[in-house]
C-alpha cells in the first residue's frame, strides 16, 4: 500500500511541474511577443523620423548651378 501512495505523489509532482513549466513558457512567449511588437513600433517611428530628416536635408537647387572663373 505504501508503494501505491508513493507513485501517486510522484505522478502528482510530475503533473504539477509540467503545468508550471507550461504556464511559465506561455507567459514567457507572450512577454517576448509583446516586447518584439513594442520594438517594431519604436523602429518604425525612428525610421519614419529619419526618412523625414533626410527628405528635409536634400535641397536639389544647391550645386546644380555654379560659376567658375579662372
């Protein structure tokens, strides 16, 4: 009878550890996805700002006409 009780405790322990690992993995995955989503939003905003700054820095009339005297 003692062996049956030991096996039940062992099975319950394994089940509890599996459930804990599964919950932790799902939480970790959700956290990773949320962080990646946030990083993508930040990268998109920075790239939009950089493109706007590059567009403003271009002045097509500068350098197209110049006078040279020798």
